[in-house]
C-alpha cells in the first residue's frame, strides 16, 4: 500500500495524509442531511460533497445495505470476484482493516471530502460500501456512468439480533449514549419506532431504506441479493454476481471464493483488527432470532412490517434448513 500511495502526485499524497489524519482524530457526532439521521461513525458532510461534486466511474461498485445485513461479507465477495486472478491488487485491498486511508476509501461516506480527490487515483474497479438511503446517493450519476449497485437485504429479525450485539461494542457519539441498547426487547422497540441513527429519517427504519432503493429494481445497474440466498447457495449467487459485474469466473474459482469468504475465515482474518475488536463478525447465522425474540415481540415486529411493507415485492426468509426456507417462518404477505 505504501508503494501504491508513493506513486501518486505530491499534491495527492498530501491529500492522502489529510485523510489518514482525519481518520485517526475524528470525533463521532450525530449529523442530519435532508432529514436523514446519519450513522455517527460516518459523515453526512462527505455524503453531501459526493452527491454534489463527485462522479463515479464505469466499473465502480456500490454495496448498499441497511446496517447489519451483510455489508462486509458482500464487499469481500465482490473483491474476491474481481481480484482472485490479481494477487497484487488483492493484497492492497486486504490492508483495509489496518489502513485508515483504505478504510476511508471503501466506506463511501466515511472520512473527509478530500478522500474523493484521492479516490480518483485508485484504479477501477473501486468497491464502495454504504448504508445511505437512496435519496442521499446520486443514482442518476451512477446510472449514467454505468457503475453498479448491489443491494443486500436480510430478514429483519436476524438483522435486529446482529445489530443489537454490534452496538454493544461499537463507538458511540456521546450525545447518543442514551440510545445504546441495554436489553434486546428495548432495542427492538427503539428500532421499529425509528429512534435509531441508522441512515433513515426520524420515525423510519429498515422498510424505508428498502423501499427507497426498490424504486430502481428494474434498472440494469442494480441487483438485489438476499443474505439468506447466499447462505443457501453461495456458489450460485456468486455466479450471478459475477455475471452482473461482467466478470467470468470458473467453478473452481467460485469454490475458492466461497472458502475465502466463509464466515469462519473472515472472522479469523479480522481477529486482531478494528473489525474484530468491535465484533463485526459474530455468528452470521440464519434463524438465530429464535433465541432472542419472544412470541409477543416477534408478532409486534411482524405487524409493523405488514403495514410498512404492504405491496412490496420482497420476501424475507426467516429460516434456512437443507437449502429450503420453511414456509411456516414466512410472513403471510409478500415482504
């Protein structure tokens, strides 16, 4: 990575150092843009700068999710698909967890606006991750420049369990410390009432995020992927992603990508990194929600979803067993 940055022009190296320093000294604070409450570890100022001033390139990929729906997993899958035949690029990308500059580049709205000046010296394909809602991403530019969006969704009960545990360890803005979850049931009620700072407006949560991006479901530049489908048939979904990205990979390569992206492998690789310290990779299971939700709490969430996801053509899969989703664990309406 050092040799890679050393190849930049001097003024860009100075910008890269500015990004590094920002990442080391940043202060978490709640920020709002267009009534959307941003995830405090990221920057609404940076998101606004990108929307108004920055243009993606053909070959760029945006992995978009609501929090705890498979962001880092799918980012790793895309990285492996692109670079499995390019070990030099793979080695550079693998430094992300311990390199503030690379971390700022990969998380779209993390770091200062100067990161986008540096980003334009990174070769394509560039892989960005974000939790931003549709209205804060300049989709018109993405479409015009023939970049790609992969939207990953997960059943909301497993998402809630993962989110609850994640927030036990992640840094919090001091102004929001009162929202740090103390018990699971209280957390779920905060979540479905739209009280979390999760890249949605006040009073909104996961359904709002999904519905915003689903406006573009018929566009060629976006692909929707269910977390549970990856768990059931990794190689099949990885093959679909490769085709979507315009990259041909052999069955042997897809099998190797599956091994490299297994939950155990990703957890081991990050055990001594920042991602490991904040418990980014806890279980990754489908159906773990049954160990946390009471029947009453489960019904409360389902009733909320039936209202807020009415008419939306997304099916949440609440259990995976022998590569089949148990029909009894699905909601009656098409969610």
